[in-house]
C-alpha cells in the first residue's frame, strides 16, 4: 500500500501518546478532576456547576463552552439530569462540587 492508499499510519505508540495528550488538554475533564467529586449518590445544582466551570476556564485562560455544550458534555460523561423539590429543584446526579 502506498501513502495515497492508506494516508498517515502512525505507530501505536504515537497514537497512544496523542490520545493521552488530548486527554490532558481537555479542559472539561481537568475541571471535573480538580473541582468535582464523582459519587453516584451526589447531586449538584446545574447553575452552580456551570458557574464553577466558567470560573475555572477563565482562570485557565481557556474558552468556555456554552451552557448547552456543557450540559451535553455532562450527559456524555454519564451524569444524569433530574428535578426534585427534595433536592432543591433541577440537579445533575453523580457529582458534586468540592468544598
């Protein structure tokens, strides 16, 4: 096979290093690891989460996703939305902000 047929075919070690680099550069994942605790029984207010994320990205001098994109990232990461008067209204289940 030629380059024209297969395109770039970097070795596995390069693909793995690239994957790790992008994981480390993911500002959303960095915010989750530094500002939140994951716990299936925890829940957090959506506004509080987004405000925390926005402050974090501003401190890191990174662009902030829109609220909608942020909600989609939370959902994609596995957190679920809910609403309950016992939990103070709308919430995201599975995480809470660190104190």
